C-alpha cells in the first residue's frame, strides 16, 4: 500500500460534498445519498459537528498523585525504562525458580517495574498502522509532521446563511391529511 498517496482525495466530512448531499435528499435520489454517505470516513470524530469550537469551562482538576494519596496506592509503574541499568531489575527468574513468588510480588509492589523496554511512548508499529483506515493513516502522518493540531474555525453566521438559503431553495413539502 502506498502511504504517500494519502492526500485530500479522502472524503472526511460532509462539507467537502457541498450541497450535493442536500440536493440528493430533496430530489429523492436515494442511491446518490447512500453512495455519498458510504464514501465518508468511518471515524465519526472527523465529521463537521465535532469540529465546533471548544467551550471553556472551569473543571475541577484532580491529579493522579492526589488520588494515589487518597486511596493509599503505591507509586505508579513507569511506562518504560529510563536507563539501561534498569534491565537488571527484570531478572526475576531466580526468585521464580526458588518459588519465592511472595517476595517477587512484594518487591514489585514496593518498587514497580516498567511495563515496557522502549522509551518512546508515541511509537506505533508499522504493521499496526497498515491495518488502520486511510483516514487514520493520513491523520497520523499529519500529526507526526505538525505536533500541535489546531481546531478549525467555525463561522456560525455563514453556516446559518447557508441553512437559510437551502431552506428557501427547497420546494414546499406537501402535507397529506
């Protein structure tokens, strides 16, 4: 699969279709409507209604350290090794061989061992990436190029004007009594 082919050819949200989706509904072209919906990405987070501006509300922040202190939990296990010297702490075969599982559990509770050797928390295996959708691959490529992804601006007045124009253009619906 060519990953460099990914571009703006992918339909991400209905705004890329313009008024075609709306016109297919009003002209009762169900097959066109179904085709256009099927061509959109399956990731709902990419649809335009989720691109609205963020609202800022003051939230109560609770840190992991506060929760650990409140529930009297041990230190959290690091995700990866910080240095090469930490590899020696993974040598637990001797304790298992001597059937000292309680000692092993106690040592791991007092000083938790890292969960992985790799220190790159954002690393994603190429085999995993090839099993994702084209939209997901394109989004990951863009994130790797630009670290901070900003949200699209939302022009509410232009959106309301477009809705008003489509309502005015739409034929009156016949009501059957």
